[in-house]
């Protein structure tokens, strides 16, 4: 098996130069770099990752802990993380915390014991133990999709105070949630709906809280009152959303339109409507947060907010690598824009429009769906 010394002799350079080319640790003249790469190709040299990690204390690996890997949203995020890691020469170790705080700590500890250089984690609804572990062990971490700001005591702006060793900094990458959700509500209000229900996610998640805030903002923009009876929690799962939708439909004054707060809950809501013989949008209009590959194949086609899933994953890798390169830089939260995908489940005619960036909602005008006119 060829060694780095063999590559250096073939290319006519030093072993150090070969190392700089392969590891990107120092700029090398283009013709020298090409000579090294040609020698690597000719000899079939494969770097000894284990030996390199013993010398550098880096494994060039990233731990990814996200729940519901079967969820299309997280699957696309995973694809973005994988592509970003591969682009920069990193391998990926993946674990599923199952949105369970205890299991979350176990899988993160296992990833840490594998000596990953850093972690990308979608935290559970109760991330206190997770944050404590990462803080104690000073693990470079990017929180993905769900942020921890204001969720747990002691966490402000992505940093948790460790009196013994200063603040542990956590970067965060997620989509915008509040404005896009407000837009869905304002869009339905603009079609004349006055009783708009929300099937919200799992309590404790930042995405759930932010989307409820957006729902309320949309109502305020449309000059509609907030009604507790129109907000139910589907716990971010299909079965939970099916039960929550049944609860909404049983109200003395049920909603004429629904907004679901993630793709899994959209499926549960559609199942509940089907079981009751209700048609979308004829009997009840529907908009959903999260677009997915087959949303365009439903009849009617689903009006949705599309999150930039792959870019969220790729951006998380970039932010983590920046943290590894500069451990003391200030923590930051990166929020990416979503896209409003206008289809027909909201009750609009099929315009053929595939989507545009989400914008601030505009005040609505009443129409045929005035309160009392639609059962």
C-alpha cells in the first residue's frame, strides 16, 4: 500500500507539502498541488484517516442527531448535511433521538464518544440535559431546525452560562416560522374565512411556539379575534393530528378553514376529514406548513409553506465548520426564508403558480365565507 512518502517522492515534493495539499492546511502553488494530486491518482494512495486523527486530534467526522429520520422534511435536511459534509471531506455519523429527552442524551453521548469533531442536533422539547452535557464537554454544536433561545432557563442568544468555564456557545440554523405562518392565515382570511383552526405541533418545541405566534399575528392582521377553541395540538405526528382535527370538527362552531403546522400532521388531518366524508376545499379549506414531494399530486393540490430543507442542512455544516475554525467567535442564529406555494386546497382556482418567497401578510377583505355562511 503506497504511503504519503511515496506520493512525495513521485511528485518531487516534501511530505509536508503532500499533507498540506490533502488536508487543505496551507495554500500550495497550483502546479505543485496538481503534481501531488496526479501522484495520488497514479499510485492509488488512500489517506490513513485513523493515523491522521491520532496526530491532529480531529476525526473529520460530524455527528447528526435528528428525530423522525423517516419524515421527508428531516430526510431532505439529512441530504443537505451529507452533501455539505462530503464537500468538505467530512464523514457523517447519524443517530435518531426519537424526540425523547432521555434517549437524546444517550445518542449524543454515543456520538461524542466516537470522537466526532462537532455535532448538528435537532433538540427535543426538553433539551436541558442535552445542553448541560454539551456545555460540560465543550462540544462544538449547531442546533438545527429548533432553536433553544428562551426555551430553557440560562440560555440566552444561543449561549448557556457555565460559571466554571465561561459561556458555551451554540450556533443555530433554522427556517423562518412566524412570518410564513402568518401569511397562510392571512391568505385564508383574505378568502373570507372567519373561523380558522390551527393544528399545532408538539408543545415545548420552538417551531411550535413560533408558528402559534405567526397564527396569532395572521389573525391580528386580518382583524380576527383569537379563539382558544380553534387551536389544538397534534403533537407533530400524524396520529396526533388526526385526533386533534376530530376535536376541532366536534366544536359547536367548527372552523371553516384549517392550517396544519407540519407535513406529518397534514396527513393526519386529511385522514380525519376523509373519515368524516368532508371534502377539501368544498367543505373545509386547508393550508399547511411544510411542502413535500407528493403535495402537488393530491386532489386538491396542497397550498403550503415550503422550507429550504436541504439548504438548512448544508448551512448547518458550514456554520459548524466555521465554529471549528474559530471556537471563540460569537454565537449566531441563521434563519432562512421559506416559500409560499400557492395551489388549490385553500379554495383558490388552479393558477399553475408553483411558489414564491413568503412575504408579510396583507389585511383581508370579507367575501363569501363570512362567519355564519359556511357550516
